[in-house]
C-alpha cells in the first residue's frame, strides 16, 4: 500500500507573524487549511494513509484533523522532539513504511497529478523520483540538472554565475522505495537536498525526475502565501471537497453590499450596507461595517473593519481590529489580535 509523508515539522519563521499561533499546515487558503489541499491531492492519487511529521504546535493540528476518518483516510502522527532534517524525519517514520512512499514538504501547494508522478516512478524503475518544476528565477532554490531522459545528473543549491545551468528546481515532492532507508543514518540530522541526493548520485543509484506541468507554489513567506490565496480566487487552484470541511462561502450577499470580482466570504460574516469588497478572502465571523472597503486582501476569522476603513493588499490575522477611517496599505501584515486605531495608517 502506497503511503504518504508530509514534512511539516518546521517552525515556519519566514511566515511570522502569521505562524505565531497558527502552525503552517493550518494556514487558511481560501478559508481551507493548507494541509487539506495536500490531503486532497493524495486521495486523488489513491493514497489512503498519510503520516504527518510534526514539531511546531502539533496538538492544534491533531485536534483539527483527528485520525482522518472524517476525510476518508488514515492519519498517523510522528512528533519530532529533536529536528533531524528532511531525510532524517523520513528515517524516523521508517517503522510506519513498508512500501512505496510519497513525501511532500509541508509548505508546498500543487495541482500536479500525484498519480501521474507515481506512474512515471513505477515505469522508470528508479529507487527515487524527484518532482521538479520550471521557474523563471531558480536562484533562490535548489536546481536539478537532468539528461535528455529525465535522469538526474546533478544538484546545485542556490546557483550563482556559471553554476546556473538550468531552471528546473526541486519541487519538494519525492517518491521513494523503502530500500532508500539503507542510505539514511538514524542518529544524525540528514537532509534530502544536501546529504541524501548527492550521496545517491555518487553511488550511481537510479534517480528519476518528474517534470511538473501544473500549478506549483512554495509557501515560505507572507508574499507567496498571499499570492496563493489570490491564485485560488482566480481559479488556478481547485478547492478541496470534504464533508468535514464544507465550503461555507456566501453565494449571494445582500444587494446593499458591493462585491466585485471573485471573492470568498464566509456566510457567518456580518456585512453592513455600503461595504465594498473586491477580490478578497474573508474568514468566518468577520464584521465589515458601513463604508469599509476591502480590496485584494486576506482576512482571517474574527476580524472587524470599522466604518470607512480601507484595507488594500493586506493580510490580517485572527481577531484583528481596524479602527474607523483607518488605512491598511499594500503588503501590510498584521498578526493575530492586532489593533489599528481610528484614522491611523500602516
């Protein structure tokens, strides 16, 4: 039975202040937790058992998803007390894996068919298949070099100058056979990118690359988290469908509310006459008062936008309060329970 492992043990410091109280797997994307998108992709590929490798606020994640029965899968949890790197985390879950395993980084959202990746992996006969995608600027990533048959020939982390020879990057999705465990030590930190993969190339272990042709984004900073929500509004990402996490958006807001473009507005929200919302995600139990304007923004649950306030291109955490006539400008991020006084500007 093919299983999946989601590596979500990091503290997600690059996403602060959003992840102070919310672990990365629970980051809302179009009002659905990020982890749900990944589980949905696994289910489509026929995977029915998913292991979560966690360290940061694991109880919140377990309380949200339980044993997975409400999602039609089996969820298992491995809690890391000491970080052992990405490959090291896989090694620590060896006792749960006895067949092919699909591994995905917890900060990846992709529309790529994982079933297609599995088919390519089996057809290639490789011990490891690495998902790769094409990007315009590969410098911030790990570049994967391949031959004409998509067999991996080299890796360059954060390439510069003459070392930049390709724009195919590591997509953070791997398919591995259980024989891989012989190459991973169990008592020291070990990463896929810097330790395991170069070792496999050195030992000439068959190593295949599956080129992604569908949507892919790495959510490691507030700006790409924000863009993921915008992409979801624009229909580039399919929202997950689970009875335990129903779509609760308002279909037809009050005609006195001006809603422009594609929006996701939870039906529990209170929208006052004269409010204007454009191309935004509004979480549950938010209150948008008279004359307030929300444009190209992401509001987490419980926010209050008072009369005449303007929020443009911002991310507001849980329970944020924006005072009357205040302005939140583009690229502003306010953590949970922040308060912006009336007529202030940030």
